[in-house]
C-alpha cells in the first residue's frame, strides 16, 4: 500500500501517437490486441525502460516491439517493464486475454446484465490492455470491436468508420476518434440495445446526431435525458462559447455502475439511475439530478476532455470546474437561490465533515494510496466553490475571458490547476498568488466577525478574523483570500441599508469584501441606524462564518433579508443553535432559542410572497449530520431524539398553520416536472411531515396522499413519512407499491431505500431485506439503496446501542472488498467520524475498524481510509 506523491511527478518517457485496438468478445472471454505507434518523449534527454501498466485482470499472451517478441517481460505489480528503446518511432503490439464475466470490480471491461461495457477512469484502461495508463499521454484511438451477431450494437469513441459480418455468426464495427485523448476516456459497449435518436444543430450550423442506448425494456425512459442534453449543449454555447466537436454524441445506460456516469469522449456511459426517467416513475429530485448529471458529463467534453489533467492530483481542475458549470446550468434552468441552498446543504453536511476528519485533503491532494478514494466532496464540491470564488472575484465577463483563454491555450493538452488560475489572473490583472492556497491547504476556514456601531459618526465597523484548523500533515495554515459578500439590514426600519467604505479590499459594485489578512476591519460609513449585518451572502466562500447574532437578529434576517439565500442561511443558524443548546441541555438558552425559532417558523409559514420551493427549504431543519459537526462528544441516539422532539414540537405548536399549508398546496393540475410545481410538492410534503408528527392519526393524511397522488414524488414522500408509524396499513401500501413497480429497476432501488431508512429498522431487519429478490451484492445501486441508506441515513438503526450496526457495516465492507473494492471503500465513510462520538461509541467503532484492517490482502482503497482513520 504505497503512497503516490505529487512532488514525484515526472513526464512520460514515451508517447503514444496512435492506438489501434481490436477487442474480440466471446462467450466466456475476450481477447484484446493492441498496436501502439510510439516514440520517445522529445522533451526528455534520457528515456530509460519502457514501462507499461498492466492490471491483474489482464493475462498477457504476447508482446512484441517492432516485430521482435519480448520473451520474458518483467511484471512488477501493475508495471510491465520492457527494455529502453532508442528508435525515433516504434510499434508495440500485444495480445491479452480477459474474463469480463468475472470482473466484479466494474473497472476495465465487464459485463452488466446483457451487455459488455467499460469503465476506465481513473486507472481501468490498464485492465484492458498494457498501456502507459496516465492522463498526460494523449493518443488518437482506432477501435475495432468484434462480437457475436446477437450483440447488435458495437460502440466506441468517435465516429463509426466500418462495420460488417464475420464468420461464425459474428460481426464487427470500427470506430475512429480524431481527438487525441488519454486512455481514461476510452470506452466500448457491446450489447442488445435500443436506440432513441435526436439531433442538435450547433451555433455554427453543424448537425450532431444524439443517440441514447438502453436495454429494450427501458426505451420509454429516454426522452427526458435527451431534452436535458440539448439544453446543456445550448447553454454551453451561450455561456461559455463551447460547441460540440464530433458529429455524433452517444449515451449508454447500464445497470451495474460504480458511480453516476462517465464522460468518455463521444460515448458517455451512465448508471441507469442517473439517466432513465419518465413522468410516472421519477421524482422531482430524480429529474433534477439527471438533468444535472447529463449536463455535467456533457460539459466535460471541454472541461476535462479537450483540456485534460496532467496527473490525478489535478482532478479538481476538471471536476471542480465542471461541477461549477453544471451548478450554474441548473441555477439558470430553475431557481438560482434554491440551487444554492441545495449545494450548500451538501457541502455543510458532508464536505465540512470530510474536511474536519482523518481523510481531509486539499482540493489538490499532495499524495494518495488509491486515487479512487479522492473522487470526494472536497475535490468536486469544494473544488466547485473555489472556481465560484474566482467567478465572484473576477465577475462574469472577465471570468469568461479567462475560460476562453484557458480552452484556447491548452486545447489538446494535459495541464495543471496553476495553468487554469494563471489564465484567470492574466485576463483580470488580479493577483491570485494568495488565492492559490485554496488548492494547497485542507480544512474549512473560519471567519469570525464582530461589529461596533458609532451612533454619532454613523459608522459600523466590522472586525474580521480568519483561522483554519489543523488537518493531517498540515498543522499550520497561512491566511486565505476569502471573498465575503455582505449587506446590512436596519434593525428598526427592517430595510436594506446603503453604506460607503474607503477600504480598498471592498468591491462596491458587487458588495464583496476581499478578506486577505488574518485580521482586518472594514469601516462602513453613512450607516443611518443600528444594523444587522447579512454576511457571506450566497455563500460567497466555503467557510464557517460566525457572528454573535441574537436570536432576534437571526429572526429579522429570516423575515426581511433582501438576499433570499441568507434568509435560509439565518434560519439554519437559528435552528442549529437551538438544537445544539437542546443537546447540551443549556435549559434557559435553549428555551429562548426555541421560542424564537417558533416565531420565525410561524412568520415564514404565513409569508404569502415566498417562493414555495424556498419556503420548503427554510422550513427544513438542518440534518443531524450537520448538527453533529457543531459539538463533541456526540451521542448519536440523543441527537436523533432531540432532533425528532424539536420537529415534533414545532409541528404541534403550529398545527393549524401546517394544516392550512397542507390544504393550500394540494395538487390541482396534472404532474409536470417544473420549478413551480416541484416547489409546491416540496412544501406539501413539509406540511405532511408536520401533520404526521403532530398527531397519532396524522399518518392517514399520508395514506390519503399515497392513494391520490399521480406522481412518484408525492407517492414516495407519503410512504417515507408514513413509515414513521409503520403500521400494518403501511406494510400493505409498501407491498402494493412493490407489486406495481417491481419491474422498474429505478423505482425498486428507491423502494429498497425507503425500507432501509424506515425508523425502527434494525440490523436483523436489514439482513432480512437483503434476502429479498430485489437485493443483490453485485449491483452497486442495490448495495447503496440498502446498506448505504441504512448506515448513512438511519441513525437509530446504525447506532443501535448493542453495536450491531457497526458490526454489520464492518462485515459488509469486508465482504465487498473482495468483490468491488471501490464500493467497499465508499462504505467506510460513517466510520471516519468515530473520534467525534461519546466513549462507548468510539470504542465500538474502533474495534470494528481494527477488525477491518486485520486480514491480509485488503484493497488499497479500504486500507487507506481505515488506516488513516485509525491514525
Ligand atoms: N469522471 C467520472 C468519475 C470517475 C470516477 C472514477 N472512480 C464522472 C464525473 O465526475 O463526471
Ligand atoms: Zn465529473
């Protein structure tokens, strides 16, 4: 289990100009022949041995250089070492044998249901053929696929250049991708597939064929993704000036997939759950997620494929940027403030915990043992926040000039985050040297703000102090460049106040203060009355921002802030403080906060002007995972109890108001996925949640909705809320739902999730659920729906006092590690927080962590997380 370090980066000794593959698929194996047209890297004086990567799924049958067989190539780990070559050009030919049917890791070439497909990022291509499998080796690929004729679709990257029959009831197809690409973007699919077609005309008038391939029974679930794809293509032209570059863009839906989707050049491969949708079986959340992922993978065509990463430490270069792009796309398609609330919720509940835990790493890590462990919330979501800060500091217009320069200057190259930041600095003239620390330092910075008001001078002085906690390997942090967007609200007038300032770090047009020093003060003049500052508007930086607000200050922000994101954020702060005070049994304080929270909730409920989607989010208490980040030691069962009690109390105190919302938000039109309707449904489910909590017969309202609803959002929402009562009527409804949907894989996955998250679910119950025909160890979606949902979203079940939840998870990790180490490693997350808990929980989790680490032959992925967690 050796770490790889950024500082050891060395350019490739040899380059591959052309890659010619012939992949022959047979019933029980596959043969891969490769012809690589190579040359020594002209940028280097010395070249040394020719080292190819060859994974352990690959049985080498033959390898030759310029026609001369290499008799005994040295194989060390994943390296295949051939003698140094001095020729200015040479050809390497190899033939290997694979067993795709036995590939349970779902990396390289594998079988999913009735089809064969590939997943190469990050290092899966070496499981297909010996190759310099690193992102800074770019090559033009020509791929021939041969398979039994029943597999009617044979696909690979680029354009189709030939197809035809072969002997023995077999056929072939040949593909050529004119754009040089790294091996991680290679893809191949062979299957019996149905194709839904569409087309898109680019800004410059070129027509692009769009094809979405599915297994035939999913044909009815392709329309939405194709429409989303066209919206994304148009948006990328309008907002970034990026056109699609091939004549054909293909998406394939596969049922067995380790993550959401993959941006292979011209041939995106998607987890079925992240692309298939229709109005009867998909929830509002599902539609929004699918639209975002389709856009994300499409956007990678420029941010990732045309301009790619030099090495895997630069992963955030493509992922952070592309998440920022998809997030802005969603904001433009629907409601900007709401998208911001959802993104920030994810960041605060999960990324902040990662950044405060044993796996904390900068968005550009310095080292890793298993690169798959670094496809994290930090690299993706915090990475997107860092790009967003650049956007905030530069403004939209300069940012666009920066991205144009980046795409133009580095087209066809593999580059670094410095290259990206340098373009932004160059076009704007802003010194981003200090800003680059966001790429280098881990941990969530804190910004503590205090204020003084001088009545006579009418000045409000804001004092800022920033700090950042130590993280593994980084005891001390240098100050960050933090954009703090702010405004003021008059305490008496309850109106936004204008002000002036002479501070050179304040961008008056955008109301953004650039905090660069460890401490700084911002003097605001012409402040005509005492004011409540509205800080970190729109979450202008991924930090914790603290200000000594009174409960009444927060309530004022909730009701009257002219920044709707901060209305939500103030409510989150108020609820968080209330919950922490309740957990810590700070009686007097807790009671006062609770009353303020109640009156703020009541005011929000009564606000007739608020967008229902915003209202639903303001009324949602912060998740337990977020509250658990605020104090330590955490007793997870006590936290769950306090959280439930507070929700119940608010539901009871405001029962009449909730009833009114419940009836006012009943559906009065047929289902459509669009912002206004989705907001109404979200609010309706909020009111239903309160109804179920407030009285013993409240579940009947859930049953009524389940029976009446014409859509999956409300049906599932009703089943989830009703599950808190879990009476025989609920069992019947769940059985009815199963019978209705058992042939729809995506709905079945949701159904499993509802079962696993049901309050009262125990390890014994989950074990029983895993005997159900719907569960399967070799399908990652099913594992996530049952095991993932239970250990991450069922606190009472997972943290059961007898430790059964922890034993269950450790057993599952050990079992999965032998089958699919990426999925096993992902499941370790709940254990990473073990030091934050009360001693009894710590001891029980530690024992399980040690048990996981004991066996020999543990994968790098699980080893890295568990050993770092125990350190
Ligand atoms: N780039 C892929 C993720 C690959 C994960 C490999 N373990 C999907 C995406 O981010 O778009
Ligand atoms: Zn991505």
